[in-house]
C-alpha cells in the first residue's frame, strides 16, 4: 500500500512538473496571471468592473475601513500595488483601478489620455462608485492625475498622497533630458531593452524569469502606439507642470513620499511640492533610502507604514 501511494505521489509530482514546465515554455502569460490571482487573493482583493463615463474600468477592491484609492503610473497597471496591498487591506478599504487606457480598462482609439482628461475620467469613476472623501494615492503619472483631480474637486477628497509624482518642477536629470528630446526609455523590443527600462526604475532590479520578460515585451509592442501617443502628450508644457500649476488649490492634508535616489522624478520635486502647498492644512513628507522610482515594490513595509501613519493622523 505504501509503495502504491508513493508511486501515485510521484506521478502527480511528475505531471505538475510537466504542466508547469510546459506552461512556462509555451504559455508563460498563464503563469503570470495565476501569480497575480494568488497575490490578489492573499491581499483579500476581488476583481470588479464598472462602466464610468467613457471607460469600462477594471479594478481590485477589498478590506474594510477608511477608503484608499491607489493609482499607478506610466506603462504600469493595477498589479504594481499587489505587493503592498495585503499590508493595507487589514486596516483600510482599498480600491486599485487600471487607469483608463491601461491594463484591463478600456481604451478609445485616438482619444486623449493626458493628465487633465484622466483626472476627469477619475471623477467619473469616483462618482459612480461613491468613493468621495477617500485618501487618494498617486504614483508617478498617477500622482499628477490624483493631484489635478484633488485640485479640481477639493470637497470630494479627504487626503492626498503623492508618490514620486510627475507634474512638478524638479532638477533636470538624464531622464528629463532624454524625455524632452523625445526619447521614451519605456519602449523596448527585446530583453536588453526591457532590462534597461527596469534598471531606470529600480535600485535593485527584480529577478524576472526570461519567458516572463518575453510576455512583457510582447505587451509593450502590442501597446506601442498608445504608449507613444500618451508619452507625446505628457511631454507638453501644460502636462509637465500640470500639478505644479495647481498646488495652491490643494486644500487637504497632503503627503509627499519619495525615494532619495529617484532617477526618473528627481527628489528636488519634493521641495517644489512643499513650497507650492500654500493652502494645505498639513504637509507630511517621507524619504526612503535604498530605492529608486518604485517604493511600493522596493520598500513595501516602509511604504505601508508611512501611508498608514499619514491616513490615521488625519
């Protein structure tokens, strides 16, 4: 009997190896989706969709308590928050959407997806789901969208957290010089290109299996036209300073959180934020060491602690 059981276990293990190995080689996108599902379940998040304005929004939602809305950045999606999400859903009602045009949310051909239009779409989403008076957290491009929304709808937001945010003045770095010259480093066609893009955003580049990288490359190529058109829009002067020009309209408690060694949005943007918040009742700042442009991925515990402390303080 023992021998039969051992043989059965051996057969099951062998089948699992064959299935997983085959999936990795021939359908790695399935493994990536399975990994996202596992992380979402671990964070007690469920996936939903809703029509709000001109967009079919797809979003994660879970947890109980005060509401936090997490907005991702350029060439990203809602999954960028999955690492930090389980540290937040224990205390908060967390909503994590794919911004219009990105991830699984819908996209209208030839429509504008600049900061101002995305802020209008965000208002549609918040009104549809009755998410007024939440803490809105925006990372990079998502920070500019969150900030512009907050400036235009100050009575519908409780607090604002800007994470390595776009839309502010900062000391020109190599990324800014290349971007304003029209070079988008987040466009890539091969593994070396992907590695260069991730090295720009991470202090410690994550170890990603090669076949997974191939999936990300394929997605980048498939979305190339949208990425390029949005990048072109974001290079316009009105977009580069979209948040800077509205800082005096922010009348809610505001947190600025930065990685000290951010190679994309230089930390000098944090000083511009502080100086421009002339009507915010309180201003909080957090600076992390040992990360680049992705603190929610490189410093998830510290990120969650800073965000939780800010939320509970107000």
